[in-house]
């Protein structure tokens, strides 16, 4: 498949957008009153915010609220007319795309559940041919970069150049900080407690305004010469430390290989559960006294342990 080409940066087609770009609105369109009340409150915060609302909602189980359907697009059009906000919603098939185009929705996005299905993405891509509507693509619910990239490529090959990726987080077998913690698509509802979907993750417009006020947008770099010189010195120190760290890791793995040989000679299993548990606890205690993050050190040692087991397996099978 051809790589993604000819992408128009967001700043080129959304010149007046708030920086950082903020997309906000209710998880689901529920009523005309709910939509207009929320949208007017958001517009009062900043008219550069893009208004979002779910029209069709993919739910895990039947009988849950699956969105108001096409009727909600009429309310989206009213939002645009009465507030001047650009509008955005999720599409999952060709019919959704056609309905949105008829109702002058400004931006479409492909949800995480749809991104995992190349057939659905291709159907959407085919429906988009001949248009230049912006399309955002959320990452799949599983951490699969190829699926995400493939969805972006399919939409791009349909002629869409106003294309952007949204990292909405993903599901994992472990508890991680990578679920609904990245990006600035923020669900906002005039009465979150009464929401028909995802009530607990929606902010009130007042809370949204407070969050935006507290955002700190930092520069990628500084022209301050003193800053650059000092940063370069510190970076060199890190480079030296990294070299030392790699040398220590190499020495450790050499010791691991010797241990593997010794175990093989004495017909002893590779995994020594008690030894591993004691080692990890000792390192975590030491890390705590040094002021290091326990989760960081735990993750680091899990990787080291995995590589140690792999190396000893090589030795055992040689």
C-alpha cells in the first residue's frame, strides 16, 4: 500500500482555529434544547472551539442509547446557524457520510471501533471521494499502529488531504495511563448528570472554561542564547550518562549469560521465582529511598527481567 502523501496541515485549512485546537460538545446529541444550550455556552467561551456531538453511537451491548440518529443533524445545523461554531461528528459507514454532507457538517471523524475494520474504513473512504471535507481518524481500541496507519492511508487515497490523527487512548490487559488521557476533544454537556451516554466523563461548560484557562501552551524552542547554551550542556551530560547506562546494562547481560551457562551445567530452571520477587522488592525499596518513581522502576525491571530470561533461554538452547 502506498504511504500517506499530500497531507494539508491543520493550520493551513483552519487558520483561525484556537491553539491548541479544541473540539468540544456532548457525547451524544439528545435534544434540540440540550444541543443549543451547550453550544451557546461553548461559543461564549471561545468561538474558535469546534462543536462536536455524537449522532450515531456504537454501543457494546444492545438496548443502550445508540444515538438520536439523523434528526440530530438538524440540531447540528441549528447550532452552526445560531452560534457560528464549526461542527463535527463521528461516521461509521457510507450512509452516515452522505447524511453529514447533506447537512453541511464541517468535520467528520472515524471512531476507534470503526478504525479496526478495514472494510468499514474503505466504505467511508469511497463515500468521501470527490469531497474535501476534513477527516480525523481515532486510533483503534487496541494498540495497533498498522491498523491506524492503514485507516489514514485509505482516507488519504480517497483524495482527502485535510487529514488528522486523534490519539484517544487504547485498551490494554494492564492498567495504564493511556486511556482517555490524550488530546483535546473534550466532551461537554449542559447537564452531565442527565446525559444519556458517558455521563461521568463530560464536563459542564463552566468546567470546560476553567480547564482551558489553566492550559499552558509551551513553545517548541527558545531563541534565548543563554537558554540554548545551557540546554546543550545539560544534553551532553545526559548523553554521557546514557552511555554509562548502556555499559552497565551490557555488563549486567553478560553476567546473565554466565548465570545461564551455570544453570545449564547444573540442570536448573531459568526462572527463579523467589529470587526475582526478592530482587524486585529490594530494587523498589532502593528506588523509593532515591526518590525514583516506583512504577517507572518496576516497568524498567520487568523489561530487564524479560530480556534476561530471553538471553538465558538462548544459552540453554545452544
